[in-house]
């Protein structure tokens, strides 16, 4: 070999090594990009599911907090009566009756 061809071989070898390194780095980046794309698709799917669940929960909340549903539950399950709906059921006690009841309560508690 001539003296002038050795630097050319070194330059060509260095370029080949550099090209190989660039190709390996680009393949690694491509794989990382594909992995991140899969993760992005999963997260978007999860966000969509969460939004759907949130809408369902909001609809359920609105249904349960509707005034007519609350009144029906209070009347049927708890036995409550709306104010002014049954004026006949008022209890009127005199002060004497209240005093007698208080005495009987005190006797029971002693």
C-alpha cells in the first residue's frame, strides 16, 4: 500500500463507524417513539373511559338530587311530611300537660 492510501482508509473507516452509530441511534429512537405512541394511545383510551364514567356519574348524581326524588324518598322511606301538607296533624299541648310530661320524664330518668 502506498502512504497516501492509509489516511483514506482511516477516513472511510471512521465514516463507516459514524454512519453505523447514527443508524443504531436512529433505530433506538424509532423504537422509543413507537413505545411512546403505544403509551399515548393507552392513555387516550383511559381518558375516554374516565370521561364516559364521569358523565355517567354526573347523570346519576343529577337523578338522585332531583327534588321530586328526594321528596318521594323522604316521604316513603323516612316517613317525613312536607310542611303545610297535613295541617290536621298538629299537636297542641297546654303548659300543664308539658309540666306533667316533664315530671314523668324526670321520674323515669331518676
